[in-house]
C-alpha cells in the first residue's frame, strides 16, 4: 500500500461586505489569481450582478467602491494590477465619504 501525498492549493479568498450585500447577493469564495484583476475575473462570473456595481465599463474600479487586500487599500484602481498573495484576503466594499 503506497502513501499518497495530498496537495492543497492555497488561493485568495474574496469577501463582500454586508453593506454591499444588501444590494447584491454574494458569498465569500476562494478563487485563483495573482492580481486584483485576476481575482475579480475569477470571482465576478459567480455573481454577475456585482460586476457592474464594482467595475466601470473599462474594467476599472468605480469611484464609489474600494478594494482591500490583506487590510491595505489597492493603489491601481484603473488596471487593478495590485498583487494578491496566495493566502490573501480580498475585501470588496463601498467607499465611504462624508464630512
């Protein structure tokens, strides 16, 4: 009897905050991707209504949205090229403003 080796692939996890889930039904999911753009390309087809809410017609992040990777806001809102580590936590949320 041989010993089998189990490999577990670690991939980023995407979370959508509850305030956004009031408008669009989503779930937390683990998807493959090395950049924010790749992660969103893997995640958004599972929740098609979310795409238009989060991304503009050119694929950039809408002004009223923000994305955090491991607690840090992304810098590249146009191309979404910020790196996402294999064990990364990606949070999609509405940007808050006011005064």
